[in-house]
C-alpha cells in the first residue's frame, strides 16, 4: 500500500481543494481521476488506487467541497458546499484534470465517479466529454428521476437509504454486505453525512441537465462509458434508474456504453464482498478503453 501525496489546489472563490495523488513506479501510462460520493472522501479508494498504480496508472482525486480534508483546509462544515457550491464542485473536476494533464502530459485520462461523484461527472461530461478518453460511473442513477423521492427541504439523510434492509445491523448496511467495510465507514469521522439543503438542491437542479436531449447530443459519440451498479443498490431504484441512464446515453448516439449489474451487491461495489472481481473487470475495461 502506497500513501498518497497531498496537493492543495486553488479553486474558485478563494477555496482550496485537498487533492490526493497515488504515483506509479516509472512513467504513467494513463491518469485515472476519482470523484468520490457524498459523505465520504477520496482516500477510501486506497485499494483501487493500489491496484491501478501497480498497473502503471497515476491516480488522483479531490476531497469535494464540504468533504474530508477540504473541510479542514477551508474551516467549513461537513456537507456544506457554500455559495454556488454544487456548480463549483462540478467545475472542480476540470480544475484537477488540468493539473493532472500538466503533470502527466500526453497520456489517456479516465474519469471515474461514484454515487454523488457520478452525478457530478454526468453533468461535467455534458460540456467536456472530449477532454477525457473514457468514463466510469458506479453506484449511479438519474437525478431527474430520483428527485421526487428525496426530501431536499432539509439536509440529505444518507441513512434513509437503509430502509430496504430493515431490520439492519447499522444505519449503513445499504452500502455493502461486507461488515468490515461498513464498520470502517461508521467509525470514520469523515463519513456518514449528507449535503446541506442548498447543496442538495443545487445537485438536483444540475441533474436536470442530463435529461436535455440537446446537451446529451453534444457529447462525444465514441466516448467509452462503463456504468456499473449493485443489483440491490437503493440509489439506483435498484437498477432501473441506472438502466435508464444507459438508455439515455445510447439513445443520444453514444456507441460504446457498457452496463454491468453485480448480483446481490449493494451501493459500494468497490467495497463489496466480491470487490476483487469488480476491480478485475473494471481494470480490464479501462485497459481496453484507452487502447482504442
């Protein structure tokens, strides 16, 4: 296991992003940029980062506004994105991507977004799909179809997703069948919170853009996209809203969209009991996608 290097990256409004980078031995064959989910932080992806760096990829990701070390760097509160926060959270994807291209020029770039990070990635890709070589969306859904089921008048409560698994051992059994991973999440002080009302509202408003046929039509048609979800992920419906996202991309003319449903898995397929199999398939797909 290699510890990531922290780089503080300037963002809009005087904000500082805590970003983390895992380096391969030797010259990077590509960059994989991680965009984490709500109420967590990017260092939870250590296992995947180790796997990718061993194969020669430079792996990088930011703790979003209102999350992880970025909260500490700016003296803010967990889950509070600030004024214009959601739009800037989406824009931060491009800010870090630019830094990655400066440090590893000329190599393919893969954007990987999980859960809330996948929603940000979906929105960012509408205008910037030509800037990456492949995209991976895990634990994902369609926000415009999920919006009616979420109460955004108050802070988003992540434990509400646990309802399908009642009676449950913890409030976060919906994340994974792996009790070790769930317990680590519960014990992590930078995990378990939702977004403040303004941040949640901004996220859902932004998600409506992914329903706009003209915006979708502007996307790079040959962009390889890999959508992967757990069969019992409550964020995806389960499955039905992730399938709808795939259909939306295909109907918009994207020609290389792969959809994978992992049997019996829950929301965090990268922290599930079968995560080695999940990572094997993901890494194989990334390797093929950047060899086009």
